[in-house]
C-alpha cells in the first residue's frame, strides 16, 4: 500500500505524527518513513465564462465573500483576506500560494476539476495559474473529477430551490474526450502527482460515474 497520508481539508491542517506513534507495535508492518500531505483546492476565485454568463462580467466567488453580512453582535463580516481578493489564475498570485503551502509542509494540491458534456469549467486556476507559475515545481498537483450536478447556490436562499445548471452525468463520448484531455494536458506535466509511478486521479461521485 502506498506510504501516503491524504488530508481532506479546506481549512483543516493535518498534524504531524512521529513514525513510532503512527505505527501500532502489534501489527508487524514496518513503520512509515515519510508522509505525503495533500489538500483539496476549490478553484472558483477567478473569472470563468460560465460564471460571467450567469452572474455578470468579472464575477467570481469573491463576490460572496465581499457581500457577507454580520448575523449576530460581534460577528465580523465581511472579512478581508490578508492577501486581498486575488485572481488565482494569475501565475504570480498562485506562486504566493505555492510558496506558502510548500513552506508549511504541504506536498500536493488536489484541484477540484470540472468537465461537463459541453466541456471544461473552472480550469483556468490550474492551467493559467498553477501550471504557469514560475515555482510550480515546488508542489505536485492532481485532479479530483468533481462530477456532481452543479446547482446555482451563489448565493443559496431558503425561499427558492437552487436551479440545476450542469448535470454531472456525462455521455460515453464526453468521457472519452475528457480522459484524452486529462492525459494530454495534465498527466504529462512534470509536477503531476504519481503514486508508485501511476498518476493519481480521483472521482467525487462513484454513483454518477456508474451512470
């Protein structure tokens, strides 16, 4: 089994465990000698044509952050990010994130990656930002195909059920195009994450994949 510890986090950081603490004495399995720490990255903080068509020119999910309102006394909203409302598709902005992650023991970004029957969505963060960042070699990257239905929840309201915009189920023909694209565009990149020589690729919803 690969010697990998994968963290599923947006805001949570994995704590370090010593080899002796991580390895029960009674198993007879040799202790782990190293760890790979990976974190998921949700890339909706850059301009995408689908979002612009739905929400207006220049829209990103930063708009929801900016419009946050206090809900109770002492609730400090909206919060302003220390680095500002940066464009993650800008290689210079992504370079700062790569350095911050690598300097604090993160090894891999697993990008939420979207591909529907009519093509890509939210790929510019990875393709224009990460892959073109001057320090991209400091981190590995991989894909989690987020093959779920995409609903309009930006913002979500209790009064109206969200509208389905892009169904997660795709045709076999789309699947062929998608996997060809993944192999040609990402798997060949020198920073793509491999485990025992094989490229890591995960799927968000297995039941949707079966469909």
